[in-house]
C-alpha cells in the first residue's frame, strides 16, 4: 500500500538561476517521454540554448517558471507559462487587447506523480496568468502522449486546431515531385 503524500512535503516556488541545470534535464526527460526515444547526450550548444531560454524567463515579467521542491528529494517538477498580447482586429470597432497564456513544459518526475504536484504547479501557473489578465490558456502536447491528453482533458482543455510539422527537406522534395 502506498502512502499518500501531503502538500507539506513539497513547496511550489519560483525557479532560480541555480535550478536551471536540473530544469534542462527535466526538459530532456519530457522530450524523451513524448518521443519514446532512447536517452541521448544533449549537445553542448543545445544545453546552452536551453539554459539561456530558461534564464530569460526568470527576468521577464510576462513569463513564470515554477518548480516543485520536495523536502525528501529536492526539485521534482517544473512548470512554465508565458503571456502574450494581441490586438483583436476581427469585427472590432475599437482596438481590444487580447491576452493569452501559453502553458509549456510541465514535468513531474515519475516517482513523484499522483501526489498533487502537477495540480499544485498548475494552480500557480493559472494564478500567474490571472494576475496578468489572461483570458485564454493554450498548450500543446503530442498526439501520442495519452497521459498528457487525459490530464489536460480533465482540466477542460479541448483541441481547437491541428498543428502539423514536417522537415523542410521533405516539403521541398514533395514540392519538387509536384512540378
């Protein structure tokens, strides 16, 4: 029988510069989880790029990076949201600012799942979005990631479109064949 953890065994807090190397590792784990790929070493240039991107989120008032810090194991999860504004131009007689929040890169270490950490991270991200007058939350997850689909669907997220991806070389080849 597994013991249910209480919220007092972890804290959700803002990410710090010293957290970033481990958060890069979380991003790698997330990518491998989504792709189902074998673990690989991250190129140094990609590691630096991810560190720089995460570091910039610590200084931008429209970005919020949070971590789950466990009293028993240190950092066990992360979540990230950023806010952007657009001017609503469709059928508007006056300019209207529309603020959206993009939830990105939510990760909880597998052995710490089902302890309320995901929901705690998300509560913090939603509170940040609300404090920035965000009216819509957006996220992406892989169509093959059934675990993510189930979690986000339970929270009210519904697909609103299809995002397709292709390698540039494949598109170029297909275009050449159609000439």
